[in-house]
C-alpha cells in the first residue's frame, strides 16, 4: 500500500442499523483495525489483510 498523499472529508453518515440511507453525523470515532464505532458492519475481530505468499 502506498503513502497517503492528502485528502479531505466532506461529510460522514451512519447509524446502528443496516439501511440504504443514513443520517449525517457531526463526527465519527475510528477504531483501529475495526472501523467506525457504532457501525452495524463493525466486525467482531480486527481486520487482517491477506499476506503475500
């Protein structure tokens, strides 16, 4: 994976249910290796990318 060269977040949306539309939020909390706190898709285990063989 390459280095991040910048960017901007213009909005964030989410809720605790799986739905097509989600309300905008003022902020989110990112959990290292998991994703967005409170997101219905939050995994039960940390993400582990496949290793190159």
